[in-house]
């Protein structure tokens, strides 16, 4: 039987499409995940052949050559709590030219609607940089595909959602991501979306849709709306900005960082277009909904930090999760330690089994403080497995919800609770699940930390259903005194303020209720925004600004250089001063190689003074310390066998050594006597580098220059950019052939 684990740590955030609510408020509501219920298939269910036929109808160009034996069907179907639509999963795996093509697809309902799809090609070279299709061509492919699966519905591309997941790692294929929103009467429906990803070679890589099944939905009539200008004027008259910290995520480095921002403090989502009332998570209101003032939950730690062991964590997990299982069986499936965001984490995975069905999750602890990071109580969902009738429980009063949530955070975060404020907005209530969502925002230097909070979900039965805390370790916080005046930020905000009409059901407590017409505020045409309080500029929170906007020209390596610069692999502060033909230092070359070929994260957890530095001149305070330690760990550098001066320029023969080590071919390169090269300047190659140079040149990583290798010539930024593309192709090819990991 297949085990199912729900990753609570990646809980779905109940964000409205409106970013002023999502970003401005620390009240980003954390909603319970959809809990998958697994059910064993029987002979009367859908067959593998039916799923294969359906897939080939949708993507004939991709799967026409696949045989039935290339597919495997999951022995379990699944549905979700509160959603009885049955899903069937089909996996595929096919060897082509000794390379594996694989993926999966999920079909939903009696009509086997395509719900999700993922495709990993066997030969990725055509999809890798620079790719065979442009972003515009990929969009046309995505739009053409949408016509196949839209089923007569009107979908429009959502230009407000940036394609920020497109890879910038050279060893992986380029992917262009597009979001399509279903429209009714020309108005986009917020929660009806289909995400389509197109590979750089034009193949569909993935699909995921959140469309509300086949049920005919009700929509509010457009006959008696206020005008968009009336909505804009009302938004402008009620703008209230507040200085906050904003935690953002650098998609190139994988590191969180903090900005000082101005955000609207209102908790409204928008303006109801037919009643002219404010539209909120809790419904409609005449008055502008605002947050309460910050008030710390505690003035000091309630308990000192107390590290826990793996066994202690397992015992706590049992107490939290092993509720009365009734006919079911409770099992702890695994317990292990890991590192995340600089923290030592203990994870406990568990599951419930009733008959032929099962579901589960995991609980995470901070090993060094003993505090809980995330937890979900799924014991009440056992009734969905055993078909028990759930008695209707009346809605719990707000004051009781807040008291229960407060006691929970005192129990789960006693040593750090003084860093958090009491809730600044009312709990969000989900009537369908009977749960209240309460958020305790973090406070730093007297300001809300947007994106870091404690979240508690309380059921109408008075039980804590889930708990989650962000887990960031951030040392650098901007000084609030560096912010521009609020009046200036407000003026900038008002000048850029506009609006967009959407259909929304957020805040509707009745799932059968019609979608409402709502004007949501936009800034510079974007729904995701804040004002950088230090520069005064309006920023899209989902665009990784800075280097990804830079562009240079070069006669031979323009595409390669711009790709690496925009990815952050080559750091450029001033384009006008950047010389791509200048020699690159060993430190910069090493950083570029790591950032180009891997998602560069170096976790310095447990890097204590007991662990020797790889090189004496690169201590933990050195800006290249993480780069050097990572390069040493994967074998590019050899501590103890060589020195490393980050400020020296790197030569072509030295670069060949790094390339060959990266490919894991050093042992072959060390047998220099077996290589007979015909370069005009072969005698200038250092004896210890001869094998590396021969392999690097033969594999096309470094090309000859008028029959010369020029081993002692210094490598330029442009040289490295061109060579590293070829290195990426080799790595990807070996990885697909299972020769490189």
C-alpha cells in the first residue's frame, strides 16, 4: 500500500489575489491543507487503459509512441476532505537512447478531466539554454494547448502573475510559465486558474488547474455596478500606509532577506462593485477595516530554550497526534534530523490507517529550542475514512477562539513568544471546515514583520487543528530611520493607484453562494506590490528585482553573459562599468560556476570551530566562505593539496582542472601520459594539467584559438560564460544517463 504524507511545512496560504491584503497585512491567513484520502482501487474503477487513452487524446505528439507497458497506474485513488471528486494517478517511464523520460498525470471525476501533469524529458539539451523557442512562441504553444482542455470556457492569460519560477540554473531546462484565468462575462474569476509550463524546446512540461469542476457556478449580475473611477476615488480617499519589515526570498541564492516597506494597513480585499461596501475575508462592511495596534503576547520568555532529542520529539509527537483512532491504526513512520534555513530540525512523520484508506502528515521541531515548528491534528478526519457521521458543531465564539489560540502559542513557543504580537485582525472563519484561523505577527524594532508569524487553526469543537511558525534566521535588518516620509510614500501610492474588476468568492461563508463582483486595487497595473521605504519605488513583490533587469552587449557572448548576469551568477553593480573582456578572479569564477550549475545553498548549521576551514585564508567571515566550502565539499577545490587565492586571476589550464573535477573525471585526467594532443603550444601546458586540458578541449568545454590552447592566458568573463554553457550540457547529459549525481 502506498503511504501518503502531507507536508504540513508547505501549508497552502489562503491568499486573495489582492496583494495589498496578502503583503500589507501580517494576517496572511494560513488555511488547512486539502487532506487527501487514499482509497484502494477495485475492479469496477477506472482502468489504466482508459487513462492512457485519455492522455494520448490530450497530448498525442508526446505519447503516441508510448506502449501500455510504459505506464503504471497507482493502486490507490484519492479524494479530499470536503471534495468527493475521485482522482486517479498515472505514472510513465520510458528509456530513449539510454535516457529516462518520466512523469505523472492526475485525472479527476467521471469525465477524467486533466487536473495535473508533469513531464521530465529524456533529452533536455534542446530545452536548455538558449532553448529553441522564445517566451512569445512558448506563450502561443500554451494558449493552443489551453484550447484543448478549456471545454468551451473562456480563459484569459493573467499577465499580472510573473513567471518567476523559470529556471536560471544552466543544468536544467528553461521553462516558461503562464497563468490562465477563467472569465465569466469578460470578468476574471479569482480562484479558477490553470497554470501551464512550456519547456525551452516547446514541449508542455506541466499543468495544474484549480477550476471548480463541472458544477455550474452562480455569478453576480453586472447591471448595477459603480464605475471603476468611483472605486479608485474611494480607494484613494482611504489609503493608510504603515512602515513594516517585509521578508522576501531571493530565488537565485535561495536566501531570505528583509526590506523596509510601506504597506496599506487595511485588511480589505477590495470594494464590492454593486453595494459600494468594503469586501473582506469576513464579508461586507461599511467602514474601512483596519488592523489593531501591536501588543506583545508576552514581555519576556515564558520558559528558557530547552533542546530536545529525537526520542523526546517522538514522544511529544505521539501525545499530539495519537488521539483515539477508533477502528483505525496510528503509526509513526519515520523520525529524522535535518537542516533548514540555518536551523536544526527534527521531523516526525506519522499516518492513520482505516480499512483500505490512509492519510498522514509530519511534525517539525526546532532541535535547539525544543519548540514546535508545525503540527496538524488530523485525527478528526478519520470519520472521512470510516464514513462516520460528523455531528454538526455550532460556531465557536471569537473570544473563545482567541483564548484557545493564545494558550496554544504559549505551549508551543514559550521561549520566543515575546517576539510576537497578539492578533491584529479578527480570526478568519472557514465555514466548510468549521475552523478559525488566527495569526500572531512577529515584531522587530517596533514594526510588524510581514511574512513571519505564528499561525493557529482552531476548530468549532475547541480543539487546535494546526499550528505553524515561519523559520527564518535573519541577521541584517534595515534601520527604520532610513525610510522616506510616509506622506511622500502615500503620494506615490495614490498616483499609481488603479483598479481591476474580478469575480471573487473569498469571504463567502456559504460555498453555494454566488461569486461577487469586486474592484480590487492595483498599483502600476499590478496586483502584487509594496513601496520600498528606502528608495520610494513601487516594487512587485514577486519579481526578483535588481540584476534580472540588467542587460549588456557583447560581440560573441551576449546571450550567455546576460543569462548569467540576470541569474545573479555574475554580479554586476553598474552595467556601464562592466567589462566582459576583463580577466576574472578565481573567487568570482568559482562563485559563477556554483551559481550557474546548482541551486547554491550552503547550510552552515553545525559549522563550529571544531570543523577546520578548508583554507586558512578563507574564514567564516570571508564573503566567499560558503562558496569555497561548497566547492571543497563537491571536489572542485582540494584543501590540503593546493592553495586558493580568491584574488588571483584564473588561467585557462587552471579552469580546465575545475571543469574536469566538476564532471567527476579527475582520475582519468591524472593519467596524463595517455593523452597525445596536437596543439601548437602543447609544450606550454603544465605537466600536471595536461590530462585536464586534453579532456576539457576534447569535450568542447574550451576551444582552441588558432590551433593554440593558450594555457596560461587569463580567463575573461566572456570566456567563462561561453565555456560554462558547454559544461552544463555535459552535466545534464551525464545526469540523464545516470552517470552524474
